[in-house]
């Protein structure tokens, strides 16, 4: 399933909503660019909503780590929200659940922020 995305921001964070399969194809560099642009905009908090992502490849995992590294290099943080059961299992297997803070939904993130 082809990856599409949209982004937004509010007073709490910049948000990236991804739909489809996160496989690090030609869309991958554009996603990293969104994080880079957010950093230039002064962002310290970036939320990636995975509610519409059904599959993540190893390249997709690399993209998430690249985005996290970029944010942490400027003292920021990336949060993941609403992963499917399949994606949750992947985060546990790869131990990324220990690296990323994961919320059940964007609303849950906003309540904690």
C-alpha cells in the first residue's frame, strides 16, 4: 500500500500522520525533511501517528531512528502514537519500544504533554 502523509503543528508539537506501508521508499527522505524543517522551525517535540500504518520494513525502522536522532541532536524528542498490534509487536521485537515513548493516541499524548 503506497505511503501518504500529512503534517500539522500546534502549541504542543509538530505532527506527522502516516498512512500506508512505511518501507523507506522514495517518500522516506521527504519524511526526514519534514523533521528537519520542524527543527529549523524551533520544534522540540515531534509526534508520529502510526494509526494508519499497517507494515514497517527494516528501512522504515531506519527512518524512524533517523528522525529520532535528528530531534535528539537538538535536545528534542519524537513520540509515536497509535501503532497497530502488528506494529506494536515489531517495536517490541526490535526493542524500539524502549527507545521511543509510545502513546495509544494523539489525544493521549496531548493529555500527558
